[in-house]
């Protein structure tokens, strides 16, 4: 096998499917590789195929981890976000400046720094402008940048953008050598390795990403709280993780909401870097008068699309999974306003919302996985303390670099000022050299200067000694500065200003040297900077106040649905073809009703809206229906098969009103059966619950409530057997035991009764007959029985 590998730049694009080949134990195969990027000749390289694939996939994985998916703990940004902000900074798109087409911004970012698709760059930039996705937006967008309903932003040619005020704080000090720069992808330009970042952006705006073999998911937080935690860490470097919760109690999501996660769980999550936060919508009850009310949802959980949320709740209403909810409306404008209407004013709002939290995205869980590049290189799952400490260490490095850069600038300016002062002390000689010498720069540098001057000021006489510089020689920088001096600068007052500037710079330089030499002064300066940042982006900043609140989830008792539904009488009607409906009130059961052509009545009985119905199918499964969910009686109803998953080859054996603690006798056409507890046959899903096991041509045939101490069964051969019900086992599921023995045919019917009262049935004339002397038919279970008594119905049915 021969594998052609191109330049190192192309190796990173090696597809992820190559990972499959890593597990193959292949023999050595010749590999070809380019000698270098500029030489088209190839050479043979003997290398195990397994190792070659593994090495190249590892390169791809590391590239994904470091350059795409995981954020840097120091500035909290991924490379694409960092490059977008740097490109906008180069385009001078300040918060108070003009807007520029997004296509230009994404194009410059792609062409100069980020060699990937412009669509991906624009999507990343658009997200930085979405105030429902980012707690502190870094891009100020003008145009359609998407909305909380899930609509996508407009094309980049239609929108414009610039940086926000808070994004400028991320770049503050970039011109002062605050961070390292590296070459861009083609070596034409340089880009920052990391941004200075005046605030802990990683936790402030959060991050999410999926790499190779690892992922990250960090919620946003409040800047003011994060800065308070940083200040505490500066004062107490060995502070415990739990102590930081006094300053950062939890995430602060841009969409608000209410966190109901226990404090103990939040503490563990922040300490380990892994966990989750339980987030609920914020809601209130709006009084409509006359006892009527409705619920208004004003804030929804983070990263939940409002349109999909409403669709899911509408589906719950349609399928009647939350029967106490009648309707939902979206009355949102710029704010969130979702209206939930209860089906009855008697429903408790807390109970309704508790059901909605359980069955919809009005409550979600946000997973925490604080996997970041802790030093810009090493991925690590960090605690909140480690992330904040990484930011503080970064700020200290930025402070030292900026201070060193400032010292260098001061040294250069002091050197120029020395030259200016020398020029003023020897002004006539300087003018003479410039006027008559052919090479004034070399002449100025070769001249030896000396002396001092005394000038009168308005306040007192000022004496300035000649600054010592070697043996009075001017440097090249000083000579160049003197030659570039304007004539207007030769005023008398300019001399005093130069000396004052020099003295001020000397004092500033001394302070900077003290700062660079003292750790305590450095942390004090960082504390002052953080306090200033807190003033800028704290409560007084637009959107700086905390949005997400905290509350206890509360313990809600499981309230049965019957308690939430108005109790009203109904008459349940089910036709022979399985169309079911509920008619209002208890009507006369002998009343003639309308059915579809070719259809007729089969089951009709009185019930109430709070009842639950048990439907037993010939497949041996029990299905559960709520009487309140049945269609109204004005039409023909709806097919029962649309409400439960009753197979087409199965029929309905019986429909019963559920009575807790009652027992049922179930039996198959083969004559096997048992007694089942009615509480055990309740089904929680549409698919029902298998209770009586049947196979082949055998079908479930009997489902009778147990009313008595004796069982009577009759076969298709018209033989009747009576035995004590104690001989049948009580089971939750199974085939059961033999009720009656048959040579030909099977079971026709079975029932229960009290032996003292006798066995009753209806004769062909509709009259009830009772047989009290049953010794002839009484025997043990699984017996053959005796022929039915005189007058027993010809259909072999007891009822």
C-alpha cells in the first residue's frame, strides 16, 4: 500500500476517518513524503502504516484542540474570536467610530489571519454580537444578527459591525508590547498570541467547543462578581474554593432565568471543574379578575430557542400530556412574554408550572466542563480558582511588559531631552554648526559640549546643570532630534518646559523601577486596575447588573391528574370498529346513538372526567386512558388506535373504569389465566403494558373484575367447571395456569361469583336465572367439567 503525504500544512487536513486505520495491524509499507514545500521531488520513506496514520492524526487532533475548540484561560478566547477582534482593531472600528460591512471584516480576518471559510468567521462574529448568547457582547452589530427564536443572521453583505466598549478593554495595551506576537499563516503579518484582557473574559462570557477526544462548556458569569473574587485571591492567594462562592454564587446567563441548583452542588462543580446547573424560566401569575388567571413567562433558560420551546409546549397540549394546560401564546416583542392559560381556574399555578418544568424546556440543565488551555498550550480541566489565578498571572505579566515598555520609551525620551537641553545651553554654537557646516549631524556628534545656563522665570531663578553624557558628546538620536527641531521651539519658555518634562519622566521612571522590583506593588497596581474595570462594567454599565437569580427548587408532592381536573359526569361510548367518545352527563344507556355506516355500539357506560380507563386487548396488553382526554360526544369520536398503540391485528376485549386495589381475572382462549392486581396493570405509555402472555393463534379472551370467592368457566364444548378462586395464582405478568381441560376447542367465557349466592346468567328471553346447587359442576382447577345446566345461553356467555 502506498500513501502520498503532502506538505506539513496539508497534513493537518487529514480526515478524521483515518482513525479507523490506526487500529489495523498492517505490515510496513513504503511511504512517500515531500523533501520540502518548495521541492517537487519525492523520496521513499519506510514507515509502519499504523505509526504514520497515528502520527498524522495526532497532529490533526492537537491542531483542533489548540487552534479551534478550546479557549485560552488567559483571555478566554479561541483563535477565531481573537483574530476577529484584532482585525477590527486594525480597521479602527472603535466603539465610538463608524460601522463597517461585516463582509469586509470577515474577509480581512480570513485573508490576513484566519485561513478558513468566511462563513465560519462570520458566524463566530455574529455570535459575539448576540446579547442573548453572549453575556457581554464584544461586537456591536447593525442589522439582522439573528434572534432568540433561532433565526439565522442576515448575509454578511447586509450587516455592519464595530467593536463594543468592552471589546476595547480586551485590547488595551496591545501597542505597548503587552503580549507576544507571532507570524500569521503566510508570514506577511504578525498577530497577538493572546490579548491583554482587562477582565476574566473566559468566565464572563463562557465558552463551548468540541475537540478531538475532549470538549469544553463554560457558562457566563457576572464581571463585577468575578473581579471581587480576583481581589480576594490577590489578598488571600491560598483561599479555599468554597470561599469564592461568597463572591461568585453561580453563573449569570444573558437570558436571565432562575438557578435552582443547591449550593453544595455548585460548590462541587466549581471545585472539580465538572458538574451542571439546573436552570428554570422566570414566571409570574397575572390576575385577570373574577378568579381567572394566567401565567406569564418573562425569562427562558439559556440557549433555548423560543420558537422551538413554544412548539414543544403546543405539542404537549395537543397530545394532552399536560391536561391542565389549555393554551399557549407568544406575545413577545423586544422582551419575552409567553402566556400559559390553565384549563381550569381551580388549578394551582405552582402545580401547573411544576408539571411544565418536568415536561418541557422551561427547565434545563447546563453542563459545566471547564476544560481550557491553562497556559495557552496545555488542555486541563480546571477549577474556578485555577482559571481566575491564570487570569491574574496573565495580568501581572501584562503589567510587567507594559511597564518595561514604558521604561524603554522614557529612556528614549530622556535621551532626546538631554540633547535639547544641551542645544539650549549652547544655542549659538549649535546654530553656527547647522548654518555653516557641510555635515552638521557629524559635527554635532563630534563637538564636546559643556557649561550651564541660568534663566529667570516668573517665580524664581532656575539653574539647570549640563547633563552628563560621556565626555559631552551627543548621540546620533540626540543629533537627529536637534536637527529636526523647529525654530519656534527656541523660545525661552521652552527651555523650562523641557527641564520640567525631564524631571517628571525621571520620577515616573523611578516609580516604574520600584514597581518592577516589588511583587507587592505589582499586585496593588493590578488591584487598582481591576477596581477601575469593575466601575466601568459593574452595575452602572448597561446590562452589568446580575440577571440570573437564585431560588430553591422546592418539594412538590405528586398530585394525581384526577385532582387537577374538574369532576364532571360523562358517558363513554365505544363502537364495534373502535371509535371512542365521551358524551356529557350520564345519558340513558338504552338510548339510540349515531354511528358511522356499518358500525354500531359495543361498550357504553357511565364514568367521570377524573376516571382512568383500562383497555384490554386480545394481544394481552393493558392500555390506560384518561377520561378527560377522550374526544367530545358531538361527533363520532376518534379511533382508539390513534390514542394508544393497539396493533391492527388486535381487538378490544373489554374497557373498564380503573378502581385501585381491585383484582382482575384474565384468561386466554386456550384456557390459561390468573388473577392480576389492578394497580399492576396500569400503563404509563401509549405502548401499554404486557400482562397476559399469548402466542400464535391464542388470544386474550376474558377480563373480569373479581367479585366473589369462586370461579366459573365454560368451554366451547359447553362444559362448565366451578372451583375456588384461591386455586388461581396472583401474578403481575405471565401465561397463567390451566383453568379448564379441553379435548377440542378452548375457553368460551369465565366469571367470578360468591358460592353462597349461586351462579347467575341470562336466558335467551333476557331473564336472570340463578343456579344455587352447583355440586355437580364443582371440582378442582384444570378439570374437564360437566355439561351446562338447562337453560344456559347458547352463546356460552355468563353475562
